[in-house]
C-alpha cells in the first residue's frame, strides 16, 4: 500500500533530529533504536523503496543562530527540489523568542517554498502554542494558506534527565491547541502526537474543533491508549494522518504494528494515504 507520511525527520547526519550525545542516549532509552546516518540521496531512495512520500520536520533548527538556520532551510529546499517524487515538503520551526528576525525568516521560507510548507509549534523548550509570540506566524499562515502543526502530549526529549532538561510538559497540554483553534478559526491546524497523558482531553478538543487533523508520530500504534484506539476507526477515522517519525522508527515496523491492531482495511487505507490525500488537496499541494 502506498503511504503518505506527514511527519518524519531527516536521516542525514546534518539533519538528524537528535544532535547531542545526551539526545542520542534518549533515542536508545525511549525509542529503542540507534542512529544510522545516510546521505540525502540514500534517504530519498529509502522513501521510494518503502513506497512513501514524506513531509520532513526540521525542528531542531529553531535553536540555531539565524544565519545557520537560513542555511539549513535552504539546504532543505534544495534537497526537496532534487527529490520531489519522494519529499513533499517541510515543517519549519522557529522559536518566537527570535522576534522580528524569526518572522522575516519564515516569510522568506514562504517565498521560497517548492511543495508543502507548514509551521511547526512544539512547546519543548519553547513557549506554549497559545503564547502571543506566535501570533505573527499564525497570521502569516492564514495569509499564505499554510497549516500549523501543534504538538500535544508528552515528549521523549529530556525524559529521565535532571529536571527533564528544562522541558515543561504542560506546554504541550491540549488546552493550548484548543486556545489557538478558538482564537484563529481560519487557521489550518494539525495536532501532532498522541496526547497522552491527556488523551481524553485531546479527543475532546478534536471533537469540538472538528476541522483539526491529527497525526500520531512518535508512538507505535500498539501503545496508543484505549480511548484513542477506540476512536481511530470511529469518530476520528477521516482525520487521522500517518506519521512514522523516521528515522526513529522504520516503515516496516510502523506498517506491521498498525496492521497488528486489527483495524479494517478501509480504515488502514484512510490512515496510510487517503486522509492525507484529502489534506493535501485542501491545501492545493500536489502529491501524485
């Protein structure tokens, strides 16, 4: 079955989502995997061999100085241009504490975009999504017709480290998703990650704000909460988007784990590609 993966990461040394030794140790402890680096061409070929078209997340760049961030963004666009059959586009993260420089950089990325482009908002070591510092980015997304990826639920980043390495879990509470959706009804929103330990609250927000899509990166489906497993083939069946979180998970494993849950084939087709096709069609982004 063909797959559209709306949230994975770079498998190259330069773009790998976990950069420090402490973060690599977290990969081993949290995702039970080891880093394996590939060239850009090898990464793209892996997507092709897996029958996958992918949107890549460039989250760690939000902590880089402006000039380095620009170079990384430009490299992302160059790689996308070279592998348009496999890479659909990118989620760009910019910390709102960068001020006007960050807004200008996002505007520059909008002007340079090739295919898909979205703005990622993770409260991990950044303000929560409801912080007013994001308002200029939300307004730009509405103006340009771009989606915003708002992270909910706990993160493996900082887990087990003293003070959680400064990560405040409450910044990813679904209340922030609810606030942004209420304040910006025109904004196209994707909720990111299973919402544990607030999965019931996350589902409540999704049921109330019914235009929000939901991608489930970072977790094998066998570990989804009973509430989420119940809703995937029911009230959420048309809004779940597949997300592998490559390279932390392989496609073989994620597809195998999804199938092992016993969902009907039509539900799996929605999860693996049909919902994402509608999502991209609504954005006017070609995926064929």
